């Protein structure tokens, strides 16, 4: 068996020597993965937070494959998805795509030997160094959770943790100094988190807000925005997600402040600007966010950055349509004065929101064909009857329907609150945005929008909070 393996590796080495005569502007990745099953392997690339199929290759029964291309792969991070749910990864630059890989099951990472590609070689060497440290770091973290700060056990564990982290920092610094211009260096350096600095208030308490802000402000210090290759690795999207979703309070005003500053920071770097603006906008699109009024972020980003001058990636007519879409949403953002609506009830009598005098008004937008509206209709009516004498009134607006279905639905559900319908849709256009019914908006005594995107079972909590303010 050993003789057979030696012969195979020797033949493999000969084929790789031949591969080194390939032009530098091509791809030639040859691998021998001992114990790997045969089948088709798919090469998956990364852009931002999306994966894409870059190529595929056949792996034979001996675990041998040759991925050969006349045109090089785009510089970035790639994963070869192998048969039987295994995979190996590469980090390659434009002129660093000719390599030989030797590894064996059960652990390809631990046994991987790389020849020809310094980027991929450093990827595996660094990974192995960090994997060796992880068990001890996990053990120390568990000790620190178990014992309170200041205890001998916690203090000792903290000292050991600091020592291991310092060793890792020294190891990485050594790589950075030896290979300052290597793609791997830019990749690894960009992926490092800022150093955490403990901050305290004048009274000695931990300043958690100050610590968070200071940590967040340093998040992008290690990223070279001139280097577009990093967008083709997981580093940028992971960092952006953490920066926006984990390190920023999920309130529209906080998200807008942090996002606006970051996007403006990368305007001089077109590809980063394109990715950041689109990613943040999509996260808070009205159908995709669970943050109350998260669409305020979407509106802000589109209005400020999806302009004809800045959004080079799209056509003017598409940008105009998108800006019109956010204009239709803008009037119904939280904190704005709720627009008045006047439309007719089932008797043909006009009614407006502002004619109501209750301190709290709920705007209930529904469609008779909507399954969720059918389920929540009875609950909405019950809540109205419970609260109508306590300072709450309802204004129902039927949408996406016709007069006959609207009247039939309203009678079946027994609506007793004001209930209107405008077949032309002019009464509500660009006032109260709705794309998924049912939609609930709540206005306070000053007719300011204070809640939206609610379920019926969340209304009473809002009523209690707002009515308490009036006492």
C-alpha cells in the first residue's frame, strides 16, 4: 500500500512540474486527496455575502483531480465542494493559480500540503495554528464564565488567555512582516477584530455604550478599501453584517446614523460603495426586515445614494422607479405626522381619519382575499369593541379588492368601526404604504405615527403605553 501511494505521489509531482509551464495568466490546480470518493466537485466562489458556481471538475476513484482553465479565476476565496460532503478551500491571486495539493482523510485541513501557491499555503498553515489554540482558549473561556472577575481562578484564566492571544498576534505579525504585499496578508489583516478596550464611567461602572462605540469605530481600520479582491472573500460581508446588525442598536435612527457614515466613507471606492449601499438597503427593505420601521433605513439609503450621479451600476430609469417607490413609503415612516385620508363607507358617506377625536387611532388596512386578514379580522373587531370607550378608535381601509367583495367581507366579519374603500386608490396613494396585508398603523393624540407593522395581538400593549402617558 505504501509503495502504491509513493508511486501515485511521484506521478502527481511529475504532472505538477509539467503544470508549472502553464502561462501565469491561467489556472491549474491539481489535487490528490487520499480517501476521497469519486464524483463531480463544484468550485464555489464568493462575492459579498453571495456564493456562485465558478467551475467544476471530476475527481477520480483515487482522489485525483485537475482543475485547468485558460482564463484565470478572479482573485478571491474559493471552496471546492467534494463528493460525500467534504470540501477544501483556496485563496488565490490573479497570478497565483498554479498549485499542487496533497491531503488525506479524515482531516484535509490538518494534513494539507500546498506547493506553488503561497496564498493557499499560508491559509492552511495559519488555520492549523489557530485550531491548535482553540481547545485551550475554549477551556479558559469556560473557566472565566464559571468564576467571578477578581477570583484567583478567573484572574489566572484571564492571564493565560492573554498569553495565547499575544502568541497569535505575534504569529500573525510575523506573517505580515515577511509577506507585506501578499493577498493572504491583506485578507487576514482585514479579518482581524479591533482590540477591545475596557472603559469606565466617572463613578467606576463599566461604560458599555462607550466600549461598544469605540469598538465599532475601529472595525474598518484594517481594511484596505483600495483592494477590491477582499470583496471576493467572506471577510467584508461578515464584517459588514457584524458592524450593522450586531454592533448597532436595531433602531432606525441608530442604523441610519451608522450606515450613512460608513457608506459616505467608501464613496471614493466604487466597488465597496456599490456593495455597501446595496447590501444595507436590501437588509431593511420593507418585506425583509423585522425591525419596526426598518424601511426608514431603506428610504434613507435610496434617497441619498441611489442617485443618477452616484449609483453607476444601474440605469437612470430604474433608479427613478426606485426613488418613486421610496417616495410612496416616506409619508408613513414612524415619527411623521400621519396623513389624513378621506374615503366612503358602505353607505357612500365620506369619512376622514382626522374627524376622529379619540387620543389613539388605529389604521387597519386589509384585503378580503388576504388569508391573514381573514384570520385577524375577528380579533381586530374584538379589540375595537374592548377599547372603543377607553380612548381608542379604528379606521379600516380596504385595498386590492372590489366593492362587492369589500361589502361582503365587512358584513361577514361584523365590522362596527369606520370602514372605507376607494376603488381609485387615490385616497391613500403615497400616504399609508402597504404591500403585505393586513397592515396596522397607530397614531397618537398629536396624530404622529408611533407604531406600524404590528400583529393584532401587539396592539393592546401600545394602547396601554400611550394612554399611560396621557394620565
